[in-house]
């Protein structure tokens, strides 16, 4: 399978009042086309930051220090270096080619706009051409079918509208419609764009199995349940059929029953749309259900990357093994990982897991183990292998 | 108390709050050493707060060796007025804030802790006072009681206590719900003891600090009342009054429109810097205490 | 329907507050002896000669409750006493002087709101960069400026130094004569609006020229206030999850700030706009006094320094009622802006 995203030597640092935090340290990771890759780790392991770094949305005072993230566009076949892209080009990718679903659906939706408004916004931003085309068709139909006195009066107006929508359909940022949209009263000429966007929005909401989609589109976030909100957020992320969907703990804040529905939804999305999914989670159980491959992170570094079967059948890295032992299962005694998560400000030298590792050697304390392939589709960063 | 160390370090690191501290220290210095900076003339020893005047002519005189900031309308010495006015400012500010804080703590903690009918009564009373724009109520009170420095203090106390009582009530309400209060009550501590030993200190330090920094605002209001002619008697060392003396001398004679600039500018600058000092400090504290903009 | 019952409920809640306000105002007058209070009603020498008759007539020696009842009845019928400064009833004086003050407010309020919101948004969007520090220092400075001194300084520069460029008062003498003469119809007594209705350019310009300095003086403190509030409110809003969502959609930073963050940040600003009204009311007294701008603030000042108690208290009562109503409007507005608010229940 071909790669969709190639991350090389990615480092993200936070310049805080207390000192510099190495949130991500020389990370190499590939996301393949059509796969679901899970990133698993504890809170503070840098898994969410990796997701944000791909979109170049690392929050202040964090900074992408170095590295490269190459996006191999499946549609056009071209390769772009995301970290060197101009900001406006990057914006054209966000929400369009790469989109993201956040942990807390309640916080991810703007409380003062309706669900419909917030999803339409994505279409109006990235699908202007299509909206223009559809609006034009609608006006043209009116021009062809319109009869009688009223239609006769409106005809010149329709002609004008048709021309503007035509411009938008050809070139989404053409001058004339852009100027028009800034002139009060005249910008009403463009209302059909919003109408078309709302139609697409309702379709999108139906697609994520929201019942009564038209009504939900007109509602405000606080009027919906947590599961419905998360569906709306997913609809927003899927609006432009992205090639990569990043899901940051999308089920953590939901009830278990809703969680299961949501995982089912993710599986279906992948099957239907063929998009890649980057699934960030701290829950190995959830990862096992949706992911093809899993990357395990600890204190800003990768420990192990392998297929989900390998992870559960042949875990290699001591941290991965400890993580699996910490999953509660009936009939098994629960193991905890000794020690605390590495101090982000003063991380231990060498392998960051060595203070908590049962099989640490003096070498582990001095030098950082490199990520190396030990079998097909199985990489691990540990001196034991 | 690492928190206090952190706060102190933040204040000194931030150039604005440092400037505020410096300004306040200078004013404290001026107030303490006023008799040395602007010695009271022999003839005035009985009433040092009355500004000595050099004649009775209305027209202000420009700065000279005798009057380094010049004289204002009625030949009152501006330098003496602003230096001793610092003392008046501190007096009004400290007295008002002191009384207001005591009333605020008393009524606020009563309302916040006991709740119910006590809370209801106290809060409805604050509602009544807060229904007036503050300066207008103060103006009405001063006019009714007859203008003097003391009535200004009374008026400003009357208009400002309700908001502090409310703030402290809010603090107490917030803390009352917290676990350690429950815990100490569970251990058998009496209500009063719980309030005094636990709730009060934890809840109201930030409020008290912010209140003390309101001295600037209180002095500004007092100056405004004085300026309107509703303050200290004529000739009393008071910045607001000195500014009001300049009202008739804003425009100089033809050809020299800024002739009396010193009479207009100097007293106002003292008020501005005094208030600015407290506000700079207050702004820094607000950032530190604002949980929404938590430190990073 | 829901809105109407909410408003009615809020109006009912106003009754105890307004009773308290009137009780307080009346309490102040009761500090004076009946004779002193009789003086408040005296309008001519004949009444002055027969004070006991005045006391008798107004029941000034009755028990407190009776007098309060009588007084409250008078207040309800619009009788707030007699203003000696302008030799007319207090209620007439308020009606006479209100248009000038309204004119100030008409110009100052939009300026305060727009400038405050704009500066606050800009500062927050540039957090910890020079623009932020600059606006912040300006805000603290504006917040610390004594309004009365600012007025004098502005007059010294724009009236004195620039030779009458922006004068005090409401209108120049010649224009004032023109306005009060036959062809000019005074619809509202708000000069600028009347000038527009009369299509009179010179009057409009003259009125505008007199308005600049008072409006600026009145606005500075409030712009600083709104700006500071808007900045911290914006900073809070910009840290929310939906901002990250908006950025992840690919929206330009301009849209993220001006649409997604600002709409939310405005909610707390609206809740305090009642305080802006209070600050304006306070500022009007000082501003009108300095600029000899004859509105109710100027009248209140004149009454205060002449110890015309009934006028000052009437003015205070008028302001309190207005302030309480403004707060009611603000609360209703708040429920319109924040979709999460169910009427009378607060944020869910």
C-alpha cells in the first residue's frame, strides 16, 4: 500500500514559563492509504500533538521545531511538504483533504451557531465551485421553466444570478462574486450558495445516521445529546470527503453504548469512503476494534509500530507489554506500570522508559534506541531486539 | 507559600506592574515627607492642610523661585497644594477602603455563610444601593449632608460597600461548597470557627488585594466630587479642588493661549499618576488571579 | 409569549428594589427638620413668610410612614419637587435638559461600543505582541484619566491653542439664535437631529463642532473599560475547543477571530453594558459641567452646588429608575444573544 502521510524527524517543543517541553521528539511515522492507524499512549505522551502537528495547529506556546510531513495527495498524485506550505495553501488542505474530529464534541461545536451553519461553513469554504455549479443549474431550470408575469419580471435578475454562479463554478475566488459578497443588499444575490450548502449539510447529517437531519441542522449544539454532537462533528469532518480523517479520542467522553455505535460508524466510513483514519486513543480495546496498525507512544517518542494482531499476540517493547498488562480483563490480575510518566521538562536520558523498565540495561540509560524493523510491519525502538 | 513568591516575582518581572509599584512608593514617600518637601510657613502652623496663599489676586502666576509650580487662582501655591494633597488623597483612599472592606467582610460573609433569609435581606439592600450610578448617589449624599472632606468619605463609603459585600459573599459561597470545609465541619468544628479559620482566608485574599488597589478609583471619585465643588472647603490641599481652580484659566490672553498651562496641567497630572500607579498594579494582579487566563 | 412573561416577572422583581430606592431617597430628606424641608417647597416670598402653613399643607410634621406614603404618591404622579436653580418643577427640568444629554449619549454610545470591541478584539488576537501591549497600556491610561482633567486639557488645546476650533457649549451664539427663531422647527430639541430634519447644514456642523470634545471626554474611560473586558473575554473564547475546530476546518484566522471567537466573547460584554450606562450617567455630570453643555448633568451640578436638595435627589431617583430599566433591557438582550440561555434560568 502506498503512503498517504510520511512524517520524518518531527519535533515539537513547548516553550513554557517553567522551561522547554519536548512534546514530540524525532518522530518517524507513515500513514498508508486506506488504513486506520491507531496512536496509543498515556496522557501527555504526545499522541494528540502528533495529530495537531499534521494539521499544523500546534497551540501556542508550542512550535514545530524541525522535521518533515509529506502529504501524498491520492487524487492528484502529487506530494507536498506540509511544513513548508504557505499558510493559505495549508488552509485549503485543512477540513478538505485532512480533517479532524476532536475529543469533546460539546467543546468542539460553537455554542452560538446552529449545527447546520457550522457544517455549511465547510462547504462554503472548500466546495464553492460545486455549490456555484449546483446553484447555476437551479437558476437555469428556473429560466427554462419559468412562465407568467412574475417570472418575466425576475428573468433579468435570474440571468445575472446565473452569470455570477457560473463565475464561481469556474473560478471559486473570482473577483466579481468576491466583491459582491462584501456589498450589503447585493450579497443577497449569493443566497443560493448557502441554500445549496444547507442541502449538502442535511445529506451529510443523514450520512452519519442522524435521524430527522433537517431539524437537527437548525438546532444549536446544546440542544443535542453527546452522541448526536459527536455525529455532527464527524459529519463536519467528512463533509469534503477527506483523504485523511484524524480522530482525537473521539469516543472517550461518550457513554459505552454510544462508543460502540461510534466505532461502528468509523468502520463504515472507512469502508465507504476509502479514507485513511488516524485514530488517537489511550484505550487499547478501542484501538483493537477499529485499527489496522497501531503506533505506541511514550513521552513524545514511538516505542513500537505494528499491526493490531501483532500488538496483541507478540508485543515486543516492554512498555507495550506493560500497557497490555494494565488492561483490566476478567480472570487476570491487574498489573500497574511502576513509576510515573516521564517528567516532560527533564526527561530521562537514553530510552525514556528505562526508569520504569524491568529489563533496562546501562546502555538504555545512555543512548536512545532507534526504531528498527524486526519483522514485516513490525518496528520497535528497544535494545532488546 | 510558593504562590506568593510566584505572585511577587510576576509583579517585579512585568515592567508595567513594576512601574506601578515605583509610582506608589514615590507617592507614599511624598505623603510621609510632605512637611519636609513643602514646609508649612510659620503663619500656617495651626492648619497645615490649608494651602498658603500669596495675595488675593485671581490671575494665576507662572512658576518662579518662590512658587516652583506657580500659583493658581487666588494665589494658592500649587506646589504646596499638590504635595499636601497627596496626604489628603491617601487619607480619603485609605479610610474609605478600610471601612468598606470591614463592612464588606462582615455583611458578605454573613450573607454567604448563613444564606437563606439573612442572605436575602443583605442582598436586597445592596441591590438598592447598586441601583444608583455611584457618582450620582455620592453627589446627592454630599449635597444633602453639606460639602466637606468627611461627607465625601461618608458618601464614597456608602456607594462602594455593596459591591465588596457581594464579591466577598460570592467568594464565601464558592468556598463553602469545597471539600475541606465539609471536612472540618465533619470533624466537629463550629460554624464561626470554620468561617474564621478556613473559609475567610482562602476565599477573600484576592478580593482584599483587589479592594486595596481600588484606592486609586476612590481617590479619582473624591477628586471628581471636589472638582464639582462638592468636597473640601476652599483652600484645602486637594487635587480635585486645585484642578477646579483652573477652570476659569483654560484659555490664556490672545497671543498666549497656553499662558496658564501650569495651573491646568500640574494638579491633574498628580491625580493621573496616582490613579495610574494603582491601576497598573491592579491590572497585573487581575491577570495573576484570573483563573481563566491561568499561568502557563 | 415566553419572553413577555419573563419581562413581567422581572418587572415585578423590580418593585422591591424601587421601593428600597425611594425609601433611601426619602430617608435622606428626613434627616432635615420640617422647617428645612418646608424650604424645599417654597417658591416665593409669600410662602417663605408663612412656613408653618407650608408644613401643614404638605404634612411635613406627620409620622414617617404617612409622609413617605404622601411623598411616594407625589413621585408617582410625577411631582419630584421644585428646582430653584431653574425655577421650575424638577420633572419639567428633567424634560427640558434631557435632549442635550441624549444627544451626547447618541454619539458616545456607538463610539464606545464599536471602538471598545474593535480594540479589545485586536489586542486579544495579537496577545503578547506589541499591538497588544500598546492597546493595553492605552487602556490602563484611559482608565486612570480623571475625566474632568481630560476635559480641561482638551479645551486648553482644541479651544484655547487652536483658537476656538472646538468650543464648549451646545451651539454658537448666532446659531443658537437661528435655532430658536421662526423657520427652524425644534422637533426633538436634539440639535443634530433637528438640523437634519430642517435640512440645515450650518446648524448641523456647528452642533457637531460642539459635540466632539464632550463626546471624546465621555467616551475615553468607557472605551478603555469595554476594551479591557473584550480582551479578556476574547482570550477566553480563543482558548476554547470550537476555535480549534474552526481552524481545523481551514477557516482564515480573520474569520476564526471575527466570527467564531467574537460572537461568544460578546456575551459577557453585553452583560456588563449596564455598567457602561452607569459610567455614562456619572460621566455626563462631569462632562456637561466642564463644557457648559446644558443637559441634565449640568443641571444636577448646578443644583448640587446650590444645595438644591429636591433637584439632586430627584435627579438621583430618575437615574436609579433608568439604570434599573437599562439592566432589565440588558438581561432580555442577553437571552437573545446566547442561545443556551433559557429565559430566567441562566446558562444550562
